[in-house]
């Protein structure tokens, strides 16, 4: 009986997760919360691409990395290329 219950539960879980649409990275945005530098890589050691104002939204490319200080950086689309923005000044 336990095997049947476990099998039914697994089947129900599989059916529920199949009904939830996966969110692609291209459907997500990163919005700047303060003025911030967009960088060539995930950290302060990478060069600046540009500075942007608070309130700008960019397409999230589905990649985030920690720098040596433990700060998360998000990879975004910027002018047909990519850039990195600190999570201290932007939210996914």
C-alpha cells in the first residue's frame, strides 16, 4: 500500500510541475535601484561599459556570479551585447 501511495504522490507531483510554465531567462528583467556602472564582467576588477540611472530595466540572461567580496552580479543584455550589474544596485 505504501508503494502505491508513493507512486500516486509522485504522479500527482509530476502532473503539477508539468502544468507550471517554465520561466525563461529572456522573460525576466533586472531593474536598477540606484545609479550604477554596467561592467564587462562580474566584479569591480572588470572595466566599466557605461553608467545608468535608477529605474532602467534590462533583460536578464539567466546567469549570476559571486565576486571575491561575496556580491552577486547579474548578466544582462545591453545594446546587442551583454553587461554585468551588481545585485547591490539592481533586482531581478
